[in-house]
């Protein structure tokens, strides 16, 4: 693990969607730090706001969505920091950062690759957008990266259209495209969810290897705790638009603090461990985004619910030893009751 | 391998208990049509000679990668399709019927005995019908109940799958994935079946809802004495639920055994690779090393390779694998495998997390 | 969970998912009645909620409704019967309707039109009309006029409005070549033009559902044949085909028979689109999980179709029909305009436009082009309505 200085610092990020029906607080006060060279995993159930968090960093949130608050500080190669949240989403400066400093692999590879251009063209275009090189050089570098990500016969697949590739190959192309400019941060939004376990293992290994080679940081978004345990250095657990707990991966799996993390870890079947026993469950289901519970949003499902405390106000972020944080009254903060939910 | 006894597994009587369902050399080939006159140019061999036996009261897990034919196999058993070849034998009170040989009318009584839970909780419920109609329609069709009796039976069943009877008059569109899947389960159970084919019933669900649903399936099995054919691609879910497990690869069963035996002591290289790819939710196991990387993609079921379908990706493949198709044979102890060299090669099982 | 269906629901009817798996009982605090509304809402209810968000479609349906009401009550709405002519007022220009009369006593509500002063232009050999402010013809509501039978049933001689003295000239939209009131004729044309769309669509719907259904149900050779026929029919350019078929209609046919002849011709071509729609819905629906589930319930083929499949694509068919009606209306108009469709004395918008065909009348009597306005209004509003229906046809967007 690489514990250098912070590369990306997100503070109190809030991204809301104002629809006809009301405001969806998809991301509602998220803080985290990604250090240089580390793998940061954002884990949570469907709809908790993982993708929107990632989109907010690049300011590519879909239309009714707006970043309403918070800062996103990115440290650049020259040591300066920039607040991405304060930049114009359509401006040149931000466009240069996308792809060059921060690259992204999307959940659905088919939607982010252009169907009418060959993969080779798409990758070399991305490169030429950010680097002053000619077509030939771009082609060479594209070929090199295609080979690196394990595309067989790259000179042939250079001219292939995305639909002609299998799911695993497409994901490799996505990775090649993301890494062609050697970004300092790679955001991978569920890069393996659509793939089989065998292909998932190969792709995760590939990302890991390339990360070692290029020294970049990776922000991996997933809902699979197995994947988290395999690749993460630091983990943040998200529930309903907030990070409820963050810790280094070993501490988190050894000793989860937040009741949600604990319950989540207990509810997954693990090979060789839970045979024929009943799984522990979290009762109820994720509330509707319009209808967040007051106070700690997890309180209606929590086994440690303290009436009069948990449903009164939002638990503050509590800092524990080892750089861990948790948002739960079990770990303090209960006396700051006048702090109302935003 | 000359001296080895190569008994095809389906001929061998089961050592314990009478099987409820036996599949023998089942094939389902879908035609590929091309051109203006839709000439059949080729076939997708979705299921290509699968044999298995499901014992009464057990949960039989079926795992495999996407596109290997799990759904197709399940649907053949349900006779959604008419299989190209093979037999699906259903044993009941000492009688045996071949479901493949029956027509729609003759199948009707068996449609009560064998039911199915679908993978997609959205597409499998008619959005234009109330929960009462979705669950109760089967009772109506079979002339079992109607009117208030039907309503009572459905609301009783809803309670057992953990839904309140207010749901009777609701439409599925406003329900969450977990609730919909419970309705799908209720629909499968409403005719009091003996066998339920569960086609990835939890794959589309969230982690926490998945655990609830798996527990529910276990409870219902105990309550109604059900037999499950449980199809999934998540190996840890199958391990958790199944008594016996089979592994499928490109339309064929490559291995089956008691779940524990299969996971601890796999005998087919594909099973080994599959098990080693499963991520383990314990970071301490990270350094276990030796993960097998399968090169290349799953074979195309329209143009499968020669010999053993797995040979292009198999690290133990030899000349014989290219030329000769291995048949599913019993290694003893109800452990079947379709590999020429099972006895010779040393394979690693799943890493077991202890404590 | 990507918040299903919220787009349908306004503030008051929001879905509120409680954290508990089972929702609160109706009537308990925290369970607004509206919450139940969404979950208990059937297909048509949801379609309506979605449809009414489509502003243009709402306007379109209001206008469409209005036009069909006009078509239904033409005799009552038109001030004069369609055949009444008055040679004196050939090509009389439109008059303005004055609502208030200024007299010594002050201004009071008393609608009237001024009369015409007619002179003959010897050079151009045509009548020149001037508004004669000395003559006032008062206009009243529910006046007595030519007798008729409302919807062919109720005898009456009341008209919505008209001149108080029956013989007084009132040409609010001008007069045509024979001095007939354009307004009355346009109103009469509404009935024919709008109904030909409806009747034609019903005919092509019948053919479309029958043949499309057969094609989708049996597949194989039947499907192959029907598909090729459809492709053949669609491949023929429509105008020459119409012309050929319309030319085959004998000149001595009575108007009613011509009317049905033309409708038949239009629907013979119109059904192909619907048949394709039905077939493709049918084919995709057959492999839907919930249809398979119905079969596994033991439902017979016919029952599965009627109970599961038809309700699922009915809304799509309705949308397709709505979009087909304006096509029919336009086709009728073009045929009649070309003089090979309906013929006088039948009055349709196309027939009326046919009379405006020569350059001279366009220059001297541009009001003869006015039947184009209701055509545009009808076609646009039906299209908006159809668009709205099409968008709302599947309210379960995932
Ligand atoms: N365009 C949008 N309009 C309105 N709400 C949106 C939009 N996009 C996302 N949301 C809402 O924001 C919330 C978070 O969505 P997000 O896509 O970040 O979830 P996620 O954690 O990535 O889930 P998944 O695992 O399913 O990808 C959800 O409740 C979603 O309904
Ligand atoms: N009705 C059909 N017509 C033609 N080909 C089909 C049909 N149904 C399935 N196939 C093909 O058969 C193969 C097996 O499909 P099947 O759905 O059984 O796989 P599966 O194991 O269930 O995969 P998944 O895990 O993705 O659900 C695939 O290649 C698929 O494209
Ligand atoms: S704050 Fe309270 S309700 Fe929330 S997780 Fe902690 S104990 Fe549970
Ligand atoms: Mg996402
Ligand atoms: Mg499947």
C-alpha cells in the first residue's frame, strides 16, 4: 500500500436532483480522501448514490442534477490543488482534467463507447485531445495500450467496432481508453458487474497491475463486498447518499463499526462459512429516496436503534483511531443534538 | 484411460433416495435463420447433452457462466421449449413420465407439480394485473379455487412469503425488487408444487434483500417439503443453499457432486478455475495467490470447439482433449465429471475462510 | 432501485416507501391516502397520469374532441344547409361580425353584419362587393332556419346562430363560386373528412389486427407470406396506386358508395403499418417472462393472448390508430383535391379545396383556401394526441 499525500479530497459534497416530484438528495454530504497510489473503494447498495458521487467529481451529473454544496480538491502534478466543484462544468479547464488527470470507466461499457467509431479511432482520439502528437504516434501508442490490456491481435481489433467485441473485451477497451493518457486517478464504476466471475477476476487483476505500473490511484465503485476485500486499500460504505463508515480494508472487515456495515458483512454468504445456516438479514428495505427517515437514515432498520437519539438528528462524523470515521451515535456525538438534519 | 469404467451416469441407479426428476442427454438446439426465406443456416447448441438427477427434497444447484445454457435447461424442464432430443423423466408414486413426449394438454397436470421462479422481478410480473390476479390466476386456470376462496388462499400465501394481504389489490409497478420476487415465489407455490425451478431468483436483488429472499426460500422448502433446482451464477449463494451442485459449461454438465465435495475437492479444471475466481470477502485471504486466469472467452454455443469444449482455455489440456469428447462419468461417491484426466490431475478447491 | 414511476406522480400522489417491508395500514398515520393511490393504480390510470403531463397532447385532445363534436352536430352548427346558393353573392368576401351596436342610447350587445353593395365590374366581368354600412342584418343565437334532423333523428329548425331574417346575406367566411356560405360548407366538410379517417382506420385496424395477428401467431410460412405482401404493398408508390384504384370507381355511383369505395382504398394501404405493429408486438410479447409465466400457469393459448398479451399492447395499438387517422384524413384530402376522390355534391375539406384550385380564385377569392385551416388543425391535434398516447402507452418505463 502506498500512503503518500492526498490526491483527491472531497468535502461535504451534496448533489441533488430537483425533479417535478421533489428533490432527490442523491449525494447528501459526502467526505472522503483518496491518497496517491491507493485503491479507494466506495461500496453500497443499489441507488445509494455511488455513481452520482463519481459523476460529481467529473461534473458530468445528468441534467436535473446539480452540485449544491461542497468542494472537490484535486492535487495536480505540479503540486497545486484545484477545486473541481467550483469549476465551470462546460469549461475548457475541466475538460482538460477529464481524461488526462481523472479518467473513468463506466458501469455500462456499451453506452460509453461510440457505436459508429472503431475502438482504435476512439482511443487515439482521446489521446490526441490531450497530447500534442500526430496521428501515427497516437496509433502506435494505442496499439501498445491495446496489447497491454490483453487484446489479442491488436492490429486487427484496432479496426473493430464495439459491438463486435465480447463483454470482457469491451471492458478491456474501456480500460485502455481510460489509461491512454496515464491519469493520476482512475474512477471505475462497477467495472465488472456485467461480467462473469472468471472475467471479473481477470479484469480486476489487470487494473491492479496497471495501477502498479502507472502509480495511479483507483476509485473503485462496487456493491460486491468480495471485490472490495480483494482489491481495496481504503473502503467507504455508503447508505442513502452518505458515507456511514470509512476505514482501511483490514480494519473494516475485521471489526466493522457501523451497524449497517456489520449487518451487510453478515448478510453475504461466504464459501465454507455459512453452510446451511440462515443468513443474517437487515430487516426492511432501502427507503425511497424521496422519503428519507429523519435523523440517522438507517435507524428504521438498525438493531442498535436508540429511540429519541437516532431518529432526532443526523449523527455527526466521528473520528476513531487509525484514521477511521463512522457516522453513528453509538460512537459519540449524541449530545450535539441541536445539530439538525440539513 | 483404457481400464477405466466409463459408465454414463444416467444409467446408474441413485444410491440414496429416488430421484424426483431425471434428465437424460437433453439437447436444445435453437435454429439460426438467415435471409429473406429464413433458411436455417446453423444451430445454437444452448443445451447440448445434459444429464442430471434431482432427488426428492434436496436443493440441486446449477452454476455456470453467462450463456452456458442454465436458463434454457430450466425452461426445457418447464417445457417452455420442446427439447430437440433427450428425456426429462419425472418420477411420482412409482410412475415415470417423460415430459418431452407430452403435448400441451397432457402437460397440464405436471404444470402443477413443477413450477418456476424467474430471474427478472420486473419482467416476470404482468404490470397490468393486480397481485391477486398474478398469484391466483393459476388456481383459476386449474379450476382449484375462485371467488373469495381464491382470495383467501392467495392472501394466506402472501403472508407466508412475508407480504401483508393489502398487497392483494396492488399492482406490481410500485413494489420494490424484493417484494416483486416474493410475489414471484408466491406464484410458484400457489399450486403446491413438488419441484421448483429457481432461475437465478436473487441475482437481480440487492445484497440485503438477497439474504432475506434466500432465507425465505429455505423456510418455504422446510415448510412445504419442496425440491429446488436452483440455478445461479453466484458460487457462494449456491454453496450456501444447495445439497448437491452441478457445473455447466457451454450446454453440458461438466461436473456434479455433493456441494461440499465439489467445492473442497473439484475434479474438473473448469470448476477449479471458477472457484478460484470467486472473490472472498476477507482481505486476509488476499495473498493466497495462485489464482487461475482463464484466457479467452466462453466458447460460442453455435460453433463449439472439438473434443472437450473447455480445452482451448484449459491449462491441463492434452492432445486427447482436442480429439475426443469426454463423457460425464461417475468417479464414485456420487461425484460425476466430464474430463479425461480427472484422476491424474491435482486440483485445488475453494479457499475456505475459517472464523 | 431507480425510483420507478416517479415521473408519473405529482407531489400529492408521491410514492412513499416506508422502511418496513410491509407498508403501514391504510388509515394509520404516515400512510397518506395518495400513497395507496399509486400502488393501486391500474394501467389506464397510470397512462392518464402520464398523458396529462404532456401539454401539447392535452391541447391536441381538446381540439380533436371539439372537431368531432362539430362533425356530430353540423346541421345545428352550420347557419345554412350546404346546398343553398345565391347567385347574387358569388365570391362574396367575408363580412366582419360586429358584436356591439352603437346607438344614441349607448353601446349595447346586438350582433349584426353589414350588407353588401354589389356592382358589376364590366372590364373584369365580375362582381365587386363593398360593405354597405347602411344595411344592418342582425344575427341571433338559436335562430330558426332551414329544417333538419339532428344526428338524423331529432327534427328541428333551430341553428346555433344565423341571420334573424332568413334571406339576409351572412357570409362570415365569404362565399364560393355559387354564392354558398363557406362557413357552413366547412362545417359540413368536417363530418365527411373526419369520419372518413375514423371509418378507414377501423377497416385497416380490422385487416391489420387480423393479418398481423395471424402472422405473429402462426409464424413460419403464413408469416413469410403476409410479410412479403406487406412489403409489396408498401413498395408501391401510394399516389399512382390510389389514382388507379380511384379511377376504377364508376362515375355513376351514388355519393355514399363512392365514400365507402374511397375509404376501402385508403384502408387497403393503411393496414400494412398496423399489421406490422401488431405482429412485432405479438412476437416480442410471446417471449416476455410474464407471458411465459401465464403459459406455465396452465393458461391456454387463446386465454394467454386475450388476458395477457392483448391488454399489454392495446394501448400501443390505440396510439398507432390515433396516428393513422390524420394520415387517412390527408389521403382523402389529396385524393379529393386531385378530383379523383369524393365528388360534389358531397362536401369534404378536400372537395372544397378542389374548388379553390385555379389561380384566379386564389387571387380574387383567397377565402376559398380556408378549408386548409381545419385540415391543419385536425391533423396537428390528432398527431399531438397520438404522440401523447404513444408516450403514455407504456407507463411502466424501467
Ligand atoms: N437523472 C436522475 N434523475 C433523478 N434522480 C436520479 C437521476 N440519476 C440518479 N438519480 C437518483 O440518485 C440516486 C443515486 O443514484 P446512483 O446512480 O448514484 O446509484 P448507485 O449507487 O450508483 O446505484 P447502482 O448500484 O444501481 O448503480 C438514486 O436514488 C437515483 O434514483
Ligand atoms: N430462444 C432462443 N433462441 C435462440 N437462442 C437462444 C434462445 N434462448 C437462449 N439462446 C442462446 O442459448 C445460449 C444459452 O442461453 P441461456 O439463457 O440458457 O444462458 P444462461 O446460462 O441462462 O445465461 P445467463 O447467466 O446469462 O442467464 C445463449 O447463447 C443464448 O444466446
Ligand atoms: S446512529 Fe443509531 S440507528 Fe444509525 S446506525 Fe448508529 S445505532 Fe443504528
Ligand atoms: Mg451506479
Ligand atoms: Mg439465465
